[in-house]
């Protein structure tokens, strides 16, 4: 539906709307532009199409009255008739039409009379005010809902607007103040319900933004609300409320519009008379109690002074007892340490004496047995050589010679070849047995170190382990296989015989921990920087967790009475500590136990010591 052509295109009074610039403006404006006569649409811009939902072609077939809701059609016809007859109505006209989608739209129309093609026509501008009408409806609805909420709220509440007029005064507020809503709603005199002469209530000060005056009217009784931003609360006594007056706790908060401007305030009241009465009663009781407490305090002060004197005396006695107990404890620890050292010394002395005796008693017979075996071996070789010569000579005799027959008979009867072969084996085994006995004696001497002083010296730990294994071989060979996993260890500065005692205790304990089924005892060693590690593990029954913290305690043992003293591990722990090392234990029931000994290589820095 294009605009009419230029005025020069045809005679008559046409609208000057044929300018391309003006037509573009009309088409882009956001207000509906409509040129029509009664019942006929002559022109509609794009905004009118959007408002109605119809195209230009459809609008050419529809009049404004047809688009309007039936209730407004007569009104529109009458207004158009007034324009055509020169009786134009003042101001815009509001009406509603139905959008093509079925939605109802509210419009405000301004119209004036013009001429088109020498005929009178109506030029109307139409503004869509649907959103505004809906907002007004929602606001009215919210006002109704708010009134219902406030009216039904058991908390006394009243609301004032930006002009300080009371807009809401609920039933609870009527009950507390004794002022009817009808007498105060619409007035700006909310103060009359609370005070005898005019002064602002807290809501009035919030509406005006006169927060600084809160201190003037509510000094010492008001505070900022911790819950609501911009709100304040106070507590005051109102003597004319009900017989005897009432204490009220009241809170006032601002009401804001969408832009954050204050448009009113709401104030709530709460009767706290019962609480205040209770507080006053409690204060009186507190004052009485304070007097009683003061009297009792004086009495207690006297008793306290006597008690303190007694406590001081008791503390002196207790301090003396504690000192004596500390002395006794220290003495007991020294006695226990001395006892352990005495047991260790006696044990080592017994082992040394035993080793010395065994070594002395065995070395002498071993010496002459070994010497005799050497001589006997020489004699046997001579005899065998003579027998060989006799056999050669006998074979040279005639076949019928009686001596040859006798020699062959003796050779056959005594199995001379077997004797010659077995005699050499017997001599070899005898030498090996004697060498083994000599090795046991040497290991026994090495284990006890009876031929050296008990001074710190550099020793080979592997040699000490091997000597100890040889000594306790009888305890181990029927119970477990011993696996040696030796690393590359340097000589260690130590007391060798005491470390051998530790190794013996751990190895014997490992053998005892293995049950009827044959197990394995593994000995590992390695060097870790300036320390060496020796670990002895077994596949025995393991140690219960509750006993792990006690196994190094003196006299603690899990063995039956008469089979263990409970000093082995305790002494071992002391020996390792004496060497500035430490011993750790790890055990799992049913899987075995592992003792890990860590020792420093050198007790004191000594550049000339061997490594």
C-alpha cells in the first residue's frame, strides 16, 4: 500500500506525503500511521502492520472498526463522525483491538481531519500501550495482594508513601495501638497513634532520608538492622497503650521503585512487654544474688586464705616427695643398667671361658692327631709301595710256584685293590674332618675374642656372622636353610664380640620362631653412605602387634617359663645403642620377622683408620 503520489500528479488537495524522504521517515517511525475513511483503509505504515499483525494487502480489506474489539467499535465510529462533521473530540482515544494472532492490544489514538483526492479523510497516529496497561494491571493486582498480606499478617504493620500518607494499617496494628485503620489511612499523621504531640515516626525519617535525626528522636535505643539493608530498629516504652503501658520493638525499612528511589516505608511493631517485665524481674533477682554473692565471697576469701596456706605446705611436701622419687627412679635406672651390663659381662665371660677351655682341650689332641695322621699317611704310602713291589715279584714267579698261589689267594680273600683305593679316601676324609674341627675351634675363638682385649677395633662383620653361624649351626641346621646375601662392606669400628652376641641372639630367636615346617633364614648386608646395614629375616610365625613395642624391654619374653630370660633382645638393643646405631623390627603374623641393624662405619673421625 504505497503513499499517494506527488500533489502535481493529480489535481485536488492531496497530502504532501509523496516525498521519498518523508515516506522513509513514516515507514521507519515506531508509531502506527493510518489514513482512512469510514470503513475504508487508504494507507498504513509498517508500524501499523506490526501492531495488527496483518500485511498491507490484508489491511486494505479491513477497516479500523473491524480490527477494534466489538465493545469499542461504536466509540470509534462516533469519534470519526465527529471529526468529519467538525466536532473533533479533545485528547487521545483509548481502545483495544485484536491482533491477527488473537492477542488483545491496547492503543491510544490521536486523529485529525485531512483531505485525500479531494475527499475528507482521517489521519490517525496509534501508539501501542499494551505493556503499560499490563504493568498497571499487575501493579493494581500486587497492591491488592500486598493489602491482603498485610491485613492477614499477625505482626502489627503500617505503610506510608513518599508523601508520608498512611496507605496500609493492618488489623494487628489496630489491636496494638487502638487506632482504627479508617481513622488514619490516607492521612500523614501516623505519629498520632504513638505520641501525644507531633513528631516523626521512624518510617517518616527513612522516607525523607533524615537518618541523622534518628539520634535526636531515638538516642540510645535504635540500631541499624543486621538483616535488611537501609532498615533501622528500636525499642521504646509507650505509657498510653493499654493499662500500664507497653514496650514495643519496631523496625522501619524503605520501599523502593525499580530505579532504587525511596517511594515509601514500612514499619512493623512487636509487643515485648512480657520480655521486658521478665528482664526487670531477672535484674532484681540478679541484684539480690549479687548482694548474696558478695557476702559469700567475703566468707570464701577467708577460707581461701587458710586453704592457700595449707596448699603451700602440701606443695612443699609434694615437691620433696617428687625429688625423692626422682632420685629413687634415677638410682633404679642405674641399677637396672648395671644389672644388664653385669649379665652381659658375665655371659660374655662365660662364653669366653667356655671357648678358651674348648679351644685348649681340643687344640692339643687335634695337634697330635693331625701329626699322627700325617705320619700314618706316610706309613700307608710306604706299605702300599711295598705291596706293589711284592705283587710285581710274585708275578715273576713260575705259575706252579706255591708262593704265587698263596699270594693270589690272600689277594683275593682280602680284596687288596679295594683296600688300596679306600685307604687313600679314608685318609683324605680324616684330614677334612680334622680341618673342620680346627675351623670350629678357630670360629669359637673368633666369636668370643678371648685372645683380644675388649677395645674398639676395626672388624669384618661378614667374618663375625660366619663365625656365629658356625657356632649356632646345631640350632639352625635342623630348622632352616640359611641364605647369605652379603654386600660389599668395609671394616667397621666396633666391639666384635658384643656384635657377635647380637648376631647369635637374633639367629637363635629366628630358629625358635620357625615351627615344625622347615623355613628360611636370610642374612643381607649393604653399605649406605657412612653406615652399614645387617638384616636378619626369618619365615617364622611372626610377632603379635601388641608385643612389638615391648620386645626390647628387659625380662619380657613370650617363651614358656624356664626357656627364656627376656634379656637377649634387651641386651642386643643396648649393644647397638652403645655402637651409636639403631635396630628396627618389622613383623607379620604367619609370614615372619625381620630385624634391621644400622651401624656407623666409624665411631670417631680417624683418617689413619683402615676402611
